[in-house]
C-alpha cells in the first residue's frame, strides 16, 4: 500500500470512529434539548447540552455545505469545459498513444496553461490549449502520466469524500491536516509515477518549469503548504532529493482532536449529566470535571477546526478581489 | 485528424478581458520604450508602420488610463501619459490575475491539478527545477 493510501485509510478510520462517538453524543443530548425547549434551562447540564448540540448542527451543516459546494463547482466546471471543448490536437493524440486513455481526455480552449483530473466514478483528464501549445511531446506525455495516476486512483472521488469528513468533523482538526498531507502526497506520487513511466525526471521537471507563473509571489494556497514549503516547492524538492516527506501534524491539532474525542466520550458516558453515576457524585466535582471541562475542550477544538475550515474561504475571497 | 486553428476559435469572454488588444499592446510597448508620451507622440510613432487616426489612439490611451495601466498629468492643454508599471511588473500582475481567475473558476472541482500554475515557488526552487529540466538524460539513467 502506498503512503498516500495509508494516510487515506487512517484518515477514513479516524473519521468514521469520530463520527460514531459524536453521533452517540448527539443522540444522547437530543432528548435533553427537547426537554430544554419545553421547560427552559434549569441547570448547567442543560446549557452544556444546548451548546454541544449547536456544535453538532454546525458540523453537519459544514459537511453538507462542503459536499454541495464541491458538486456544484464540478457541475459548473463541466458546463464550462463542454462549452470550450475542441477536437484533440494531433500532439495530444500522439502523446497519449499507448497510455490507455482513449476517450478520457478533453482539450479545452483556454489562454491559461493547466491540466487536471475531474469527475468521480469515471474520471477524465482536462488539458488547456495553452498547456498543449507550451509543452513539447515528451513533456505532454509526462503530464499525461501524472494525470493518469490521479485518474486510475479516482483521486477526485477520494478528495470529495475526505473534504466532506474534514469539514463535518471540524471539532477533530487533525482530520483536516491529514487531508492536506494526503493531497500533497498524492501529487508527489503522481509525479513519481510520471518519472518512472517516462524513464527520467527531465520531461516532468521541464513541464513543471514551463508552467511556473511569471511572478515569484503568487501565493493562493489552493493546495495546502507543508511547513514553510508550498506544494510546488515540496514537489520540486521531492524531484530533486527524493526524500519522503514527514507528516507534519500540528501538536495543537493532535491534542485538541484527542481531547475533543475523549471529551465527547465522557459526555456520552455521563449521558450529558443525566446518568445515575453523575447524579451520585458531588456537583462540585461532577459539574466541572464531567460536564463543563469536556464541553470546553470540545469548544476549543471547534474554534481551532472552524478557523482551519474558514481558511480556504478567505483565500477564495482574496482570489476574487 | 487535422490540427484545429486555435486562433480562429472564439475566445471565452472572460479570458479576452484579461488580455490587451493588439492595438493596446502596441501603444503600451511604445510607452514602455519612451517612458512618457502625448497622444500626438504615439500617433507619430505608430505612423511609421501604420496610419491611425488621432482620435483612435486617444480613445485607446484613455481606455488604458481607465484600466489603470497608464497614468497621466496635464501639461498645458495636453495630457502626458506614463505607464503605471514596468513591463515586468505588468507581466507579473497578469500572471497573478490569471492564476486568481483559475482558482475562482475551478476552485474545488479541479481537485487533482497539475498545479504549478497555482503556487508560490521561490528563486531557489525555480533554479533547482531549471537544472533538473536541463539535466542531460544520460546522467539520470
């Protein structure tokens, strides 16, 4: 199993386990909130239940919104691509010979050089005319090898699933960090596949070099930087040095994620303050230790994860201004 | 399969807006060379290769001023125009605008992009990539 696949499996496992704990918490708290709506807040446990439920509603909304946004963006993209699609230029036909990509490549008229893989169950590769004109045959073939890797791995589908979980589980911010690492690792593995299939690194390096923007300071962070390197810089380092990238998870996110899950488990165990055990303990210990403390941890993780989720939105707003 | 004539295809409206027209490009090229000029100067300059009406050139220069590409100061009865940015700065801005447009348009959907166009790359990494791109293929085998 490749490294990106391992990270994806860990991320998915963590996401499913977290979802199960948080769903159990939600089911525990719903009856309490129903009572709260009927009779108003009577004690701290009522307030905690309402607060946690609010976090859950935000998570569910964020997840669904992310899913919807990605589906709409894909539909809009496909409509645009169809409108600008042209017949495959002979250079693309030649470069794609023997790559088993028949009927899976689209060339669209666009002044900007780009290529990407899109659609979910049966992905396709899109190349712009500017890219086709800028690259020679070997470089074009290297790009096609790179994209073929994404196509065969159904990376667009993996990404949409991973983004849905990362947004919905914003109280477990480490999921979002694993997604970032997975995205970068996928690019690196696609590059490695292109180098392996091309027989040397030159064609891919040359293609990448020809596509660099003229400006040194273009930074939009569409993909997520790892430590101080941008994604492209990390890819270049990988091509030059070939050292595997370390997984750079922020200790704050790891601690907050672990804390949030333990907190959620504690809240489930004491049924949000309605369990017999909770009621037999002295309120001086039980309320801060088993109710307010865990809820505060959940809120702290939610703030950190919420800021993570807002980052692409602010970047997109910045990109449009 | 015959090669499609890309120039004859209709450009998407948005992409068209991102570039200067041929006449605008010519006027900008002359202004970058001269650093400052009046409409009359440019008309005379252009007259060596093509004949254009004074009002045509004036309209183009006013449009370039409105786009923020030219600054102008009044000297007597005429305006003197200067480029707002050097040619390199203009190229860098254009590149940035293209990238921003790409992100705004494709955003989430272009999930697995060959994303060099979309990223920061410092001088050291550019140089390393150039060396790698120019590497003799015999060395890599």
